């Protein structure tokens, strides 16, 4: 039986008025670690003040510890605050380590105005601007173009000239700003999400100079368990080759050294054809060819299958496969699963001695409504079983399987985005649904 929804992320439990973009994993110790955007001034995307909130459960979701902020951004005004948007958790069971990926943007920057570039110079120094002047941040100092240190920057990104505070590079205070693009950050936890390391920017590893916005997931990534790429960490991402007109491309980043370094694979659908003749390059797409947020699963031989949000007028979830660990993708096509251009959640779970695939999304082809969870025994080719878990408003979601076999679901159940709700159900609940 589906449990009663519990507002896990809410203003009653945390510091913000709005919460969005869930991510949840279960560690080998049975700990549920849940993450979401804490959005302070409105439910909107960036520009906004957005932190990363964490909740933990030690009893399969029956009770939850207090919420806390794992990644704190800067600013006290919506248009003059930085953001850490869209979490993607990746759990490495062998190393017993959790990774959190997210996209950081400085004040006033979002997907519609992120500039091209990584935001770093060829020496690996972060670019900081003030009016027409350009500085380079390295080891707590802002150097000018002549290599002279002009300002110091503290751990809160405040800028000092001598002993006098003169601004903040993330909030546009004093005219200072990071180069106005988006940055992919990662932090990690080795104690089941109790504490988190200082975030590190990996944009220079994964982002090319022509890319503008660069986001992850959102949702979860995986560790490949079989085949030639066994042990590789893989996380879904998407990026914009240009912001006007807006174009979006789905891809994956991956790491072969336990999350120390990352690289980006090809765009999903890179080798599609239009009208059966003309190839579609990911740097120039018509609106209906845009792809963005995605989730992926692993097949028994190590092949990856990805489920993709897309802007096709078909209003169907798209899929593709990778046999090289997420480096490239083939056979981009559409499923029969309806979608309204919204995020999709997909995971593999155990059902007795069988493996099953669960897919959850807003199943109305026009509106973000009707949360339907589907079950497949052929890794997402067909879905013979389904269950509506939420009628009416339904937006983003994330799933995991608890140690006791319970399916744990986090979802946005309202377009007001005041809470992220938690429920539990079982595989049998889906299979025994009378409408099947």
C-alpha cells in the first residue's frame, strides 16, 4: 500500500519557503540520503538564492532526522544571490562514498543568459570581472592582467582591499562577479551524508568553451557493475550550445578514478537524421529536437540505457543506448511513455530473484500532472504494469530501493513547489494494481 505523503522538504522543517528538484539514494548501510534545492525568495529557477538541503533516514524512511544545509550559497536578495541548482547524487558502494553534483551560477545568471566558456583562463584560474576590468582568482587572491595581487577573497567569497571589505564575487556586491556562466561543482561525503566536503568546480574537466549553461541530472547517477567499463561512475548532464535561441543537449559525464576526475561524452542523439537524410549536429537544433534532463540504467551486459526529456511534438519519452560507458549513444528513438516536457526518474530494483526497471514521470502529455510509476522486466522496452501515485499536479521526482525492498519516492506534488514529498510503496503494489 502506498504510504501517506510526508512533506520531507518544507518550510516547517527547513530555512527556505520553497523546495524543488529531489534526489535520493540508499547506501549499503541502509541509510536513505535525500537532497533537494532550498529556494529562498521564490520557487523559480536561478537567478535565485538556492542552497543544497539534506535529509537522512536510518529506518527505511519511517522517520527522518532534521534537515540541514550541505551547500550554502551567498546573497540576501533574489537578483543578487548565487545558486546551487539541481542535485544529482551518485553513490559508490565499493568506496562507500557519496558524490553530489550540482550547477552553480553567480547572481543574476540562469539558463537563459549563461555565457559561453568554462569561466577559467588557460592557467586554471577563475575569471572575476569588475566593470571592464578582468581579474583572476587563485589561492585567495585576485590578480590583475599584469599578475599583481589586487584583492583578497575569503571563504565566503567576500572581496577585501587591505582590511576593507569591498564586495562579493558571487552576489555582484561592489561590482564584482564571477565570469557570468554556469559552473559544475562536486562535493562528497564518506559518512552516509552526515558531513560534506568543500565543493570543487570541475568545469574545466567537463565543459567545452562553446558551452553556455551546464547542468546535471537532476536525480541520480550510477556505477557500472558489469562489462568492459565496470567500476565507472556515470552521471547524466545537459548543456546549452547557445542560449538564444535556446538549444539543449543531453550527455553524460563519467569518471574512471573514483570521482577524482571527470570527462564528458557525446551528446545523446548526435547522429540523428532529419527527413531520413540530413544529420543533426548538436550545436544547432530546432526547438523540437532539444533534449535535456535524463536518467539512466544499466543492462546486464554493462550497456547503458538513458531515458530523456525532450521537446519533440510527439510528447513521448525518448531513449538511447551506450555500449562504451556513456561515451557515445546510438539508436535514439521514442517510447510509448507520454511526457509533457518534464524530468523523468528511472532506476533498476530487485523483485525477488529478478531485476526490474521502474520509471516515474508526469504522464499527461500536456500538463505536469498525473504521476505514474511503471514497471518493466525488459529494462524499459515495455511497461506491462503501472500505478498512479499522484493525481493532479506532479513535477520532478527521484526513487531508490531501501534495504528492506521498499520503493522510496521523492516527488514535487504541486506546481507551487512549497514541499518535496516522500512516499513508500512496493513492487507488488504496482503489479497488483487492478487497472493493469
